[in-house]
C-alpha cells in the first residue's frame, strides 16, 4: 500500500473534514443533495477513505505542537451540556414511547429480562404479539436491563446512562485542570454533535433502540487499547462480542496486531478470558439448553430483513422499500440495479455481505503478513482504522440499513481521528 507524505496538520484537517462529511451525509444532509442510492454510495466511500487514511497518509514524521490551552469550558459547562442532553433525551422518549408495532427492540429486551427473572428460559420463541419471533439478542444487549426492571423505569434511561458514562470518561480524559488541546476540544465537540444530529436528524427509531449503549461498548474497547491492560482489553472485547455479532469476523486481524504489539503470552491471556467469558455467560447458560437458537436466530434475522426488502405494510405495491431507501448502505443501489426477483436479490446480497467482510479481514491479515509486521506502527490506530474499514463493508452491505445503526461506524471514525492525533503528537493531554 503506497504511503503519501503530508504535513501532520494537513493530514489531521483532511481526516477531520472527511469525518465531518460522513457525519453530515448520515444525518443532516442525508437524502437532501443526493438520491438515496447515491447518498449510500458516498457514505460507503467516505467510510473507506477514513479507514484507509492512516495507512495511506502517515504524515511527514514531525510532531504537531498543539499546545495546551486554557478553556472556559469548566466542569459546570459540561454539566450543563449533559443536562441539556438529558432534557432532549427525556423529551424524545416521551414523544416517542415504545410500541411493539413500531419497534420490537425494547419490548423484546423487556420480555427477555422478565423471563429470566421469572426463571423461564429467555430464548423461547416470542408469540405474545400475534406472531412468532425468535429472540436473537446476545446477553450484553439485554442483561444490563435487569437494573432498569428493578428500578421500574423506562429501559431507555439506562441507554442514556451509558452515553453519560462515555461523556464523563471523555471529559476526564481530555479536560485536565480546565486545560485541553485544540484537537481534544474538537473531538469533544464532535462526539456531542454526533449525539444531537442522530437525535434530531437521524431516525425516530433511534430513541427506541439501545444503539447508544452498543456505541459505548465499542468506544471503551477501542480506548482500552492504549492502556495495554490485558484484562481491560479482554473484558471490553468480551462485552462487544456478547452484544453484537458484527465484530466477530474482524477479531482474527486484531489477534495478529496484538501479538506484534504485546507478544503471544499477553495475547493468549485476553483470548483465554474472552473464550471463557463466552462459554460461561452465553454457551453454558443459554446455548447449551438449546443449540438450535443460534441458527434460528440467524434465520429470524434473515426473515425480518426479507420483510423490509418487500416494503412496509402501509406502502403501495409499486413503491420502493422504505427502509432500504433512507440514504444509508448500498441496499438501495443493489435493489435498483440487480436482476431477478426480490428473493433472488436478497439471497445474492446476503452472500455479498458475508463474503465481503470475510474477504476484507483476509486482506487485512494479508497486509499484516506482507508488510505490517515489518513496520513500526501505533497499534490502537491501526486497530481502529482496520475496524473502520471492516465496518465500511459490514454496514455498507448490511441487509437492512436502518439509519440508527450507523452511529457505530460514525463514532468509530472519531476514534480513528483521536488515535491519529495521538500518533501525530497533537493530542498529548490524555489523563
């Protein structure tokens, strides 16, 4: 992979610009200047550019002198921002209450929690809503909500609390004694902007999901990489893997990076912890009771996606599927330009999705063996950037590109920017 030298400041400004474009075309500019198909393609290309950026533009090797600045953004100001976030979140969850007819995410989680508390196997088929639904959620997607069930409050308050925890972590990390750097200040504002833009311009389903909690999981995993704490990395990766399947195919490449960065012994420690955690938290208590729930869950997901490809019940037969043409992902372009019946399109697209994420992981591993292991690189940056490349394909070719899902790859971009600044010497104030 050919590397192009740019001045560090130019590299950072360019990368930040790409990320701002990605945020904009996912939220406020989505489907405004471009058609849904074109918007999805632009997002896919922007995502790839952001992921490949640290590989192609390593900079000129000179550290940027981003001096500490005294900021008036005291803790009271950040408390005000958090309070404002809370008011907006509360307003939206009251404006858009959870209804199973509009989104079954929270109702499914609630049912799983209540079943477990009643001593009932959680992963039995759900038939309470007039149709059969196989639960697919992994333990760390629903088990934390035992707390909200105990407190008898709306489950979405815990979702916001996870975001609040991330905001507090960022404040403690970037603001030290009312001093920060310009780079860190921009990062803080971008994290805040992403939350507001997804809340106001993303998708009304956003406040009926747990995606903010998933984002928090991924952020703590990526932030844990700079700590080099094997147990912290293992725990955060385990939580990610037991909340969503999306990360799993990328893990072999991370395994290689970890060996180079920390050695085989430390790497096998986190591998052992992760495998033991999966065994103790998921396989023994749930999967061993009924091993078919895994395959049934995959089939249920495919069936739900197929339903979205046929359109909503309120749409006319001649209309294009609503969820496919929201301006995210490549499903809209594929729907318009591929041949065959809807069933044939679904089958082919599903195969493309699977092959693409396996192939991109294989190519990343190939890069490591051919060039990567001989180079010196900042492991957290390469891990974040490679995950961004992987997410470009995972979310780009996802069967149903719900807008709210894309907050995960967007926030991942901010982690790429953070570690790129760390490597560049622009962000040296981390606590």
